């Protein structure tokens, strides 16, 4: 399966964190890392919806002024997933499915640009979003009535140290949803088996590639503040990050906002691991 790595956001610039033995890295804007997967039988599958066209047009109403002031999204009208899908030569309705790591504003804003798509998400995440009064989730981003398909986390099977892992209704078996709690109520990772390697989109389970260092995890100082403000279960999140770090060769684990992971995966396989 062909996979495109898309930045559907472009957030504030962050400095790299020096790590012994790592390649030199430049400051970069944090990304909103989404995947566009071309499947043989089920059209295009978008993993996370990013910041959408309505968010770019009306950021204060859709994203909230405090979040906009802190995250500094570029609001470039060329970045929403729908515009990037079109530039790749597809129509918006070719995106038949959207699989979400979670429903926070920088992951769900693009849903409205694909009203015909089936949206796959954990039941607990949708329940948390519906119960929220605007502090964490944005009701305006969900008001158009997405075509939800929800999953109970306990229903899946054990898989590589994780529990509750499952394929998704109407999608090929190469795409899996993995319960990865801690950051939000029903947070998930999304796995795409491309044939030559396994991609694991870990959402906001962690924010910086240094956190996957098994001997000495290195969070990013700015992003760590954001994580501590957002996470709902720190111990569960850290346990899941440790499990992600154990996944072996042939597996590419990445999160939603690390720009250096994004740069490496866009240039794969020529770029060294940061
Ligand atoms: Zn996020």
C-alpha cells in the first residue's frame, strides 16, 4: 500500500533537544502528522484529520483563541488534508474512511471536509468528546454529524504486547487500531502494514522522538508541558510509550507532532533516525 505523510497543521517552531550520538537537528515548526493510505479495494484512508478548512477560516471560533495563541498554527489554506488530497490528484470523496487516534482539535478539525467518509474511533473517545464543554474538545468540529463507527477497546485481540487490537469494519486487515490510552480517554495508535514495513502512528501518546529511548527517555521541554496539561492517565501513557519503544526492526513508530520524525519519514529511507 502506498502511504503519503502529510503535515495538516504546521504549529509553533520548537528547538531540537541535544541527544548524545544523534544527528544535528534544526529548529522546526511542530507538525500535525497525518497519513493518506492508498488501498487496493477501499479507496483512500486518512489517518487523523488534522486542521481543516473551516478551522483555517475561523480559528478563534473553531480552535479557540487560547489554543491558537499557544500553538501558533500557520493557518495556511494549502495545508488542510482535503487540499493536499486534491493536489495529489484525488477527489475528496475518494477518502472513504478516516481513522482517528483521538478527537482533540488538531486531529479532528478536518472531519468536516470529508462528510461522506466513515470515521473510525474508540467509543470512549467519542463519549468523552460529546461530554466535554469545550475545554478539551471542540463541539463545532463535530457538529456536522460525522458517520461514526465506534469500537469498544476491550473487544480486540492481543498483538505484540498490546491488548484490544483489531482490524476495522470495511477496511483491509493491514490497518489496525491499537488502544493506547493515557493522553485522552480513548486514545489509539493506528498501524499500517505496507508490505515492506510496519508504520505505527502513535498520535499524542508521546510528543518527541527522544521519549522512545529505552535507556534514557528524553522528552521535549516545551512539549512535555503540553503533555502534562493534557494527559488523563500518566502511568498508563508512559507504560504504552515503553511498549512502543520495544517494537522491533521493520517497525516505524512516530507521533503526531514531532517535526524531525516527520522529516525523516518523508525522506525515508535515505534519512538517518534522529
Ligand atoms: Zn495533538
